[in-house]
C-alpha cells in the first residue's frame, strides 16, 4: 500500500514539474518575442528621430537663408538692372551701325543676365511674406500644370497622366504657389524619365482632413546616398540647375501646413508625395480667410 502511494506521489510531482517547465518556456518565448518587438520599435523610432532631426536642421537652414535672401537679392538686382540698361543701349548702337559680331556678343551677355535674374528670382522665393490661403480645386490646378509643362514633356517624349477622379477635390493652399511646386516636380520627373515612358500626377483624399498629391516617374529613382539631401538649398544633380527648385517646393508646402516627401517606387522610379489640408465644400464659395507665412512664387 505504501509503495503504491509513493508511485502516485512521484507521478504527480513529475507532472507538476513538466507543467512548470512548459509555463516557463512559454513565458520565455513571450519575453523573447516582446524583446524582439521592442528592438524593432527602437530601430524605427531612431530612424524616425533621425528624419525629424534632418527636417528640423533643414528648416533652420532655410530660415537663415530666407533672412539672407532679401538683402542679397536687393544688392544683386541694383547693378543687374544697370547692366541690363547699358546692354540695351549698346544693342541699339550696334544695330544702328550694323555691327553683327558685337550683337552676337551682346546676346551672350543677355543670356548671362537672364541666368543671374533666374537665380535672384529663385532666391526671392525663399523670402517669407504674408498671403491668404484659399480652396484650390485640384482638377483646375492639374489642367494648368499640364499646359505649362507641355513643352518639356514633348521635348523629353514623355506622356503625362492626370489622375484626379473627383473633380470637386480641393486643398487649402495658394494656387500660384501650388502650381509652381507641381510644375517643378513634373518637369523634374519628365527629365528623369526615359523617352516613351509616363509621368503620373495624381490626387486622392487620404482622410476627411487631408489630401495626398503624388508625382511618379519611371526613371532610375533617387540614389540612396543623395535622397536625404535633395531638399537642401543649392544641391542639384543637374548640369545647369540652381539647386533651389525642390528647396522652394518644400518651403512652400510647409507654409501651407503640409508635407513634401520623396522616395522610390517598388516598381522603379521616384515618387514625390505632397500632403495638404483638405478644403471643405463650404470653403469653395468663401473668401480666403487663412493667412500663411507664404513665399514668393514669382
């Protein structure tokens, strides 16, 4: 009788130990899973923090550049205006005396003047000024962008596809500034695309309060080593670019309370995404009443 009792006790003890071991292994597995999840979250948060740090540094640099821009543009424009005046007088004199070689040199001088003036205009676009925001109907903006970029699209032999199924979709922005941003992005996309390919300009409401606008191309995409620099002022990969187009675009969208991001598509090519506040239907018939710290779109 005693031997049977001892056998039952040993069996019970063995069963309890097995259960404890199973629970221990389960807890250990859950802790390991939690640890891995926390590690992944730490990596994600570090990457997000690094991105926010870069964005903050970019805003600081743009703010400093904006303060400098007005003074520099003023100092450059005064002598530039005089050069344009004297160039015009010299042109008239040479035309009167039929001095063809001199006229050719003046043409080169004027081309240089125009290049400097373009840089001045882009620099002035970084200078903040107050402007009223209004409800911008995207179908109308897209149509104007298509017309404005037609020459570049034709030269690059690239088609532009507009995707704005909802004709009533509107965002709160400055129409001229938003049009400038989209023209810049579409032109960049066309120039980056091989002939015969397509650039897509699309818009869709992502939430009740936000709209996402995307410009996609089928080019080589953005190299990883420069992707974090493309919004920096004066950074460009173009031979004759000023490096201010994307900087101005970022500055404008930020002024409208939106975001401009850049990345690569899984299928290939680059994609720029603009997120802007959605305009309510009641705003379409109202006067603009939202003041933004706007930047010149001239």
